[in-house]
C-alpha cells in the first residue's frame, strides 16, 4: 500500500514539475521577447490582460526573468526528485516537498489569495503539490524507506 502512495506522489510531482518547467520557459520567452505584459499575464492569468499593457521599467524584466528561471529550476528539481519518490527514497521525498512545497506556498499566499490566478492551472497545481506532500510523508511515516 505505501509503495503505491509513493508512486502516486511521484506522478503528481512529475506533473507538477512539467507544468512548472513549461511556465518557466513561457515566462522567460516573454521576457526575452520584451513582452512583459504577456509574461505577467501568464502568471496572473485572472487579471484582465488590458490592464497589464504598460511600458514597464527594465528592472521588471529582470525580476520576471529571475521568476521564470526559478519556475524552471523548481520544475527540473521536482521532476528529478519524482523518480526518487517513486522508489520511496526519503531524500527524494523531502527534496520534492521542500522545493515544490515552498514554491507553491509563495504562489498560494501572493497569487492565489491575492485573487490574481484562475483555478486552472494555478490553484490546481497547489492542490497537486499539497497532495503529493501529504501522500509521500504519510507513506514515509508508515514504511521504512531507503
């Protein structure tokens, strides 16, 4: 039973990682194309795109570039960790929980609770990461892992 919980958690992290890699790439694409309105709109997708059409200072591009890079590496790390979670490896479980969990905690506090995101995909990804954390930590607590 616990091995199945690790596998379900790993699949959730795999999905979460892929979505965040894509989000990072799309954010960086907007920054590199100097389309900061699109980059912001991709993150805050519940905001009317018309209100985002502005001339942003160059520093905003730098901040969004950093955010896109962070989304990308969060996704890559959780994607790699997912393979270790599948095997029930405690380091993989905690690495995915820390990286993915803290990334989504910030998103939940500042974007979801701020009302800037639609339920899909943003809030759904927060539910996915929370579910993966709960499942893998429960399995970890019930079974000796490697």
